[in-house]
C-alpha cells in the first residue's frame, strides 16, 4: 500500500490537519494510538504532501551522511 494519496484518506481530518502543519513547517510528528487507527496509512501518505527537497539541501544532507559514514552501501 505504498504510495497512498493523502487526498484519498477519508476521515481523520484532525490528524490530517496536524500532519499538514508538521509537513509545512518541517516538524516531526509522533502518532500514537491503537492498532487499526490509521497511523501507518497516514504515515505512508505523508511523503506525497512534503515539498520537494532542493538540490542544495540534498547535497548538504549527503555531505553530512558521508562525514558520519552513514551513507547506504550499494
């Protein structure tokens, strides 16, 4: 179910609004609840509303990961 569209999720309006605010501000979000509440569905849909990472930001992130020796091995 990867690639879920955020617009296709029905209900959970209060949670969706908080996730939109977190995504817009670049903040973290912690979702807590019982199994079946929709946490995973919302988490899988979240990347679809994130703004695109500019090239310079990706480059800086890669440099940081490189210095920390945390780049994924191929």
